[in-house]
């Protein structure tokens, strides 16, 4: 009986053990396959993004920018980085510290958002370097990127990504009515996709209709500059003119101030000077005339006084002679 019972339970026990073992084995297999699939998908995604980037932008310009940050300094550390074309850029922050690197934590931010998985550092003696590599291929990538070091106190360095600057003449352009003028904008070492011109209308910018050939003309120029010719100038053409360079990674603007004067404007100073000269000459003439009249009248008065004085002297002389004659006669009679 016991042997027959044992013979019956043995297959059942063996079957149960095999069933449990198969479940454990199947669960382990599922977990491993899921993990493998996940890693494969992540790698495939990164490779696909890199392949798509390389296909869309076959020439990614390699760039490298570095900031130096002192642990004991409170100075604001930042740098402008000009990017005109899609680029593969490596940002480095060299942090000078006296603390052991294990007590300093480094990470990166894009704007105000933290970039996960970027605590890549190198150590060179007392320099701790945090670095990150970015693919800048779209406008959304043109942000501020900051490296933050958390140690004894938090220190930060910031890279400001910017499109190329547009250069124009700083001084206003002064022209006269019925003349022509040429406005010029350039981006130096970078070539934009296209240029667009605007005129200021109060607080708004109005696109210039370059199809009006009798008024506007885009002159031939280099790829990195644009020239706008405005014909038959009027006083209403005065104001600000904007040139916008459209790059793949963003837009950049420059402005020029145009002043259109009437032909009477340059004559106004001449007329003013002439009027001043006429007034001055007239004043001098009147003053000299008045002086001559005054001198003439004073001389006439002196002559009159002299004549009166002579008359009085003559009269006094006659009286004196008469008195002398009378005195002599009296003396003779007495004798």
C-alpha cells in the first residue's frame, strides 16, 4: 500500500515542481527580455535622433566654449555665444575649488529647467570641470545654459546662445528731398537665409513693398549683407528703417535712422547770417551817422561860444578903451 501510494504521489510532486520552476523561469525570462528591449529602444532612439540630425544638417559646425568660475568669488560669470548655423557645441565650466570633488555636486540648466543626467565631471588637480555636449539645430535650442556647482556655496556660470548681430551705421543718414539714399545692413561672417526690410510707422513696423521699383530697389550685394535704395526722397520718408536677417536658428535685426531735409533747410543758416550781417552793418552805419551829427552839433556850439566870447571880449575891450580915454581926459583937465 505504501509503495503504491508513494508511486502515485511521486509523479504529482514532480509535476508540481516542474510547474513552479517553469513559472519562475518564465518570469525571469520576461523581465530580462523587457530590460533588453528597453535598453535597445533607448539606444535606437538616440541613434535615430543623431542620424536624423546628421541627415537634416550634414555639416554640424563643431564648437567649444569655456567658462572659469572661482569658488571664493561672487562675480557674475557669463558669456555670449554666437551661433549662426546648426552646430555641435561642447560647453565646459572649470570650477576652481579647495574642496574635494566628492563634496561638490555639479549639474546643468536650460533656462530655469534642470537637465537630467548631466553631472559629467573631470578633475584636474584643484579644477573640477563640468561639461555637456549639445546639438543646436532648432530655434528652441537657442536658450541660456547654466552650470551650477553646489559646494560650500552655490556658484553658477551661464552661456547665452544668440544669433549673429546685425551691423548698421550708427549715425543718422541725412539727405535732401528728390535725392536717393542707400541703406546697408551686414551680418559679417554669417549668411542668413533671407533679408526683410521694414519701415517704422509709429510704434509698428510695416514691411517695405520692394515691388515698387520706382521707389525701392534691392541692390546686388554680398550674401551676408543687404542694400536698400530709396528713390525720390520726400520729407515723409524720414524715420527708422529696420533690416531683419532670418537665420535657421532665429532672427536678428538692425536699424538705421534716415533724415530727409528740404533744400530750404541749408539756406536758413545762410539767411540768418546774412540778416545778422545786415543788422550789424545798419547798426554801425546809424551809430556813425549819429556820432557825426553829434560832432557837428558840438562843433557848431563851440563856434557859437567862441563868437560870443569874441564879441564879449570886443565889447570889453571898447569899454576899457573908453574908460582909459576918460581917465586921461580927466587927468588933462585937472592939470
